[in-house]
């Protein structure tokens, strides 16, 4: 039974660790409890407590005591499942190790592979740690039927910003109650400022980059390569790639393009919107472009319409981003430089980055394979919805495709009201 059907959680004893910032884990817990599951939760800091003040467990010990604490918790609570958000956080890496030793199954939530209308839930791990096959024949042998769709979700950026700000403020104010906690990112009241800076920068970039999208999607159509950047502290950059940081990725792409990129093409770097608050690579990209004599062939942009850019690009280069799947939807030749679950023969260019630039004129995405892969991706790993909004009907999540609750389980698609 695939975990994305939710039936595996019915009637089980479930322990929730850290979830997305906000109300999602509390709502999800009520959904499971309505179907007979026993759900407990661990708080690690004041931000966790803000959104789950009635959590059964408050971990306030030194961080090196966490593995032993969890081991005792799992033994005494006889838990069947541990659920968590993000499998690369230090406390979650330890949790996976301890749970595996205890024979407790681990479910990992993550942002949806097919954004913005899905979230991911897989057993064991996500992204590079996903159990999905990387063998294209595993998908060619499955039904090539239509890819199931989810309810269209409204933008959640505003709520994400609100929840994040509240989380950081609560974590800072309640730090004396959790004196030993160490977050995987900075955790102070000062973290509220980047969201303000992000808004100011958005206004600035909108003025500075006026007209660029129109040029790229008209006169420069199919004469540029798009490089969507990822958030600087994304685990797909820091853990699941050889780069370690975004600057090294930018530099490798620039140097390869300078040596092998067709002379009549441009290189377009697009900043990640969630990293707008923290980084601006303008100076770095300009300096390296000048060194490589590329200054007139490199463009750095921020908030243009991504689907339009992908549709008009000659090719795209990513580390490991969900944007890669969007590129494939547009039949745009794609080179993956990290470890992506969709990086397989027939979907992505498997040669070197140096060879990619010229190969885009003949490379074709296998549309049938892509459809079969995405169908299995949805049925095995995706739930409809958002971590930061309920569905329009008030439901928390919807189970997609052939594994709908009314076919396999009585797990409801609704949870308690806000």
C-alpha cells in the first residue's frame, strides 16, 4: 500500500516531529484521529509550540540527547509510524536512524514534486532518497493513461510569510523554555526582516527588469538557455549535489557555457522567489561573466513568468529542482547537474554539461515516458493540496487518482475547520 493513499496510517500509532511552519500538522493530526489513529507530537522550540501548544512531548534537553530520548519514546509509545517534514534536518536524520533500528516506519512530507497543487508524502525519504525507480523501463511497463490532476490551489505565499514570521518570533521569545535547541537555519526575531526585504526587492526588480520577459519570449525565443536557481540552503544543493552552494553551480554553468555554448545564444539565470530575501547574485554573476567575456550574453532575472520562459528556452539546466519537471512538460531539453528522481534516459540529457549546449537542437523528450512517470509519481507520492492553505472545500488534502479514499479506505478528505 502506497503511503500517499493514507490507508497505511489508518488506526495506527503515529508520532509527528517537525512539520511545515503553520497549522498543517495540527490539521493532519485531526484527520488521522477521526479515522482511529492515535497521534502524538513532539515540540522542539517555541515556533513548534505556537502551532501545537497541546503537544504531548516537549523536547528541552541538549540536542545530543535526542536519539536516546526518541528511542525511549518509540519503545514506550509502541509507535507504528514517525512522520516528519524534510528528511535532511539534523533532528530528522537522527530520527530516521533511530526509527529504522526500532522497526518503526518513517513517512516524509515535502513540498510537492508537481507544484503548486500537490504535496509529497513518501515512506523512507524524498527527492534523492525517494524509493521511486530511476529505470525508465519501470515506467514504460505501466499504464500510459492520463496524469491525475489535483484541485487548483490559490497562492500560498502570503500565508507562508505570515506563518514563518510568527514561527520565528515565537521561537525567539520562548527560547528560554527550549534553551538547548539548535535549528537547521537561523532562528531569531531578525528572521522576520528578510520577508520585508523580499517585498522591497520584488518592487525593485520589477522596475529594473521591465521588458526582459517580452524580449525573451519573442525576439530571443529559442535563443537562450534557462538556469533556474534554487534556495541557497535547500538540501538538494547542500546535501544532494556536489556543489555545496549556489555560487559554485553558477560558476560551473558559466564556465561550460563560455567554452561550449553556441555563439548566438544567451544564458539566463532566474533567481528563486523564496531566496529573494536572502541573496542577490548580481555582483557575482557580473564579475564572473566579465572574466569569461560573457557580459553581453548573460541575463539575471527574478520574477518573470516561469512557464513562458521554459516554453521559449532552447534548453534548461538545474541542480535538482521541481522546475525540471515543468521544463519536461514544455518538451524543453533538460540537463540535471545534481541527483533528481526524474533524471533518466528518455527524459533528460544524460551526457556532460559541456555537450548539452549543442545537443539541444536534436534532443527530444519522450512524451509517453514522461506521462507514465508523472502518473506513477502522483499515484505513489502525491497528495492534492497545500501545506499553507486548505482546499476550497475546506478539506486538508485530497487523495489523487486510483487510490481515492472511497475506493480503498474510509480515511476522509476533510479535517476540522480552521
